[in-house]
């Protein structure tokens, strides 16, 4: 369960970075 939350958090950060790099 912890690994799932960590993976989800990492995926969210990656998505945010992708969005920020897209709009900057």
C-alpha cells in the first residue's frame, strides 16, 4: 500500500513537471 502511494505521488509530480514544462 505504501509503495502504491509513493508511486502515485511520483507519477503526480512527473505529470506536474510535464505540464509546467509545457506551459513555460
